[in-house]
């Protein structure tokens, strides 16, 4: 009889809570620690039916697998918090960080952990019938354990290889294009709007299949997500720089996103309001 593992999720945001919930059918328990977390995070964890524990110490002690899904800037801090507690299980680093940071985290956790797995989530949170992919790279046994956690559910787990950093590279290669394209579309539409030709721009873009310029409603979504996307593009720029590729474009996109820093998670923001905020000095 196969023993189901206990899973811990640190800092369950909208993606983390949804992914962790998808592990519940194949896990004995899915734990999280509410200490110091916001009311919104607590509400997400409750909706996902995650089990609260009293401290990070308890989570680290009990979990066979820990999933780290948090803003990129916090990834190493979270890893240090887990490492200093001598975590002995499988640590899945699934944040949007560059391969060099991923390698540092693998070395840090590798001093005590059974294994470290490099993960990359691509897609929307797996809720309301949506599916997402958690790309994996790392040691065979640990990857197999993670694959088993999500078998038969809304999270697919494609294997990229055994090398730490492969999943992180895929995530940033994809997201740098996808997110930068959304920002460029917002800038183009803002320029057209300032000169009263926004309807004409929509007409031109509508004649081209798949243009982000047609999806004007996404301008507001981009503004609301800027606080997460900016640091992720900084990570992508670091990755480009590390392999000798130009990083200036992504640095500029990150600086542009910073103009929306006060638009965090504003679900009711309209495209027009988002463009007004973007045009501020």
C-alpha cells in the first residue's frame, strides 16, 4: 500500500492555493501556516481547504513535500526560512526566478533536504474548470513524487529533464515575451488614445489574427498584476544578461510596470483608468 505524502505550501497566493488544492486528492494532508499572513491569504487557503498549522516549524517538520509559490523577490527568503529549519523532504521551488537563483536555492536546501525540484507554473490558476501546467526538472525520484501528487487532476506535470534550472529558464523565456507584449500593447494603445486614433488602431489590429492590441480589456489586468510582473521581468532580464543577451528591453518594461505600482489587484480598474495611471509622470 502506497503511503500518501503530507504536503506543505508556503505563502499561498492565488496560484499557490489553487495548485496546492489540486494535490489534496493524492496527499494525506495539505498544510499551510497562517502566522503573519493577510486576511485575503487566509480566505484563499480556506476556500482551497488547506489545513492550518501553528507555525512554520510544524509545517517543515511534518511535510514530505514543500511547494514554494510566492512573489519572485521573496523566493530566496522563503528558502532560507525552510533551510534553517533543516528541512529533510522534497522542496519544489516553483517561483518565477532565473536559473542562477534556482541553483543557489538548490545548493542551500540540498544541505539537508532529500531533494530539490525546479518547477515552473505556466497558465491560469487551476480553478473553475481551468487547467495549468507545472513543468518539472530535477532528480528522478523527487520528480516522480511530485508527478504523483498531481496525477489525474487539473495540474499537468510535463518533465523537462534532470537539470536544475531548466524549468526556471522555460518560465522566464515564456513570460518575458508574454508579459512584455502585454505592456507594449498598453503603451501603443495609450499613444493612440492620446491622439484620438484608438478606434482606428483597434480596427487595424483587428485585421491581424491574434494581436494583443485587440484585447484592450487586458490593459487593466496588466496594471493590476504589475506588482508581480515587474520583479518577474527583472528575473528574466538577469537571465538574459547571464547568457550574454541584451537585457535592456525587459529592464525598460519592468520600469514601465512600476508606474502601476499603486494598482495592485484592483479588479474593478477599467482600461481607461489604467491608461490614465500609465500616463502619469
